[in-house]
C-alpha cells in the first residue's frame, strides 16, 4: 500500500520548470559587465591621454606596446607548436592503437557472419524441413485415421 502511495506522489509531482539563473550567477554577470565597462573606460582614457601627451611619451608607449605584441606572438607560436605536436600524437595513437582494434572487430564480425550462415544452412534449415515433413506426415495420418478425436491441450 505504501509503495502505491509513493508512486502516486511521484506521478502527481509537478514537472520542474527549466532552472532560472540563480541570484549568484546574476550577481557575477553584473560584476563582469561593470568590470568590462571600467576597463573600456580606462582604455579610452589612455588613448585620449596619449593624444594630448608629447611625442616622446607616445613613442615610449608605442615601443612598449610593440614589445607586448612580440611577446604575444611568441606565446602564440609556442602554443601552436604544442597544438601541432599533440595532433601528431593523436594521429599516431589512432593509426597504431585504434585501427588494429577496428580491424580485429571487423574480423570478428565477419567470423560471426560465417558462423551464423553455417548454423543456418547446416542446423536450422534441416530442422525446419524436418518439422515440415513431420507436420505433413501427421496430417496424412490424421486423414487416414478419421476416427481419432483431436484433443486440445490447455495449460
């Protein structure tokens, strides 16, 4: 009885609506937007300040910016080399480990096809033919012996 009540409770329980973003994630989103606006304002302020600054200050900032861009290019180059190396390792794994597994699986499937064909031709088909012959023979004897009563077996 208690089990039925549990099922009924489960069935009558309302389906949960899709989860709404929690207040914590909304708060983090707002903080992220505020920080982004502040950073954008600082960049705009720096650009305006550079327009008003003298030529020497502007050239120093330009040189520092060029150095940062060169370092970024260096880091991206190293990351690209690592990515290419990892891709080569992945290709090697696929070629030397996964392909033999797939080949063995294909060989097993082909063996299984052959086994099922053999069993079908040499076991199942003769048994089915024998059952057909026996059913025909039974029907023949039923026609010859019309006095016998058919009995229905009920389980």
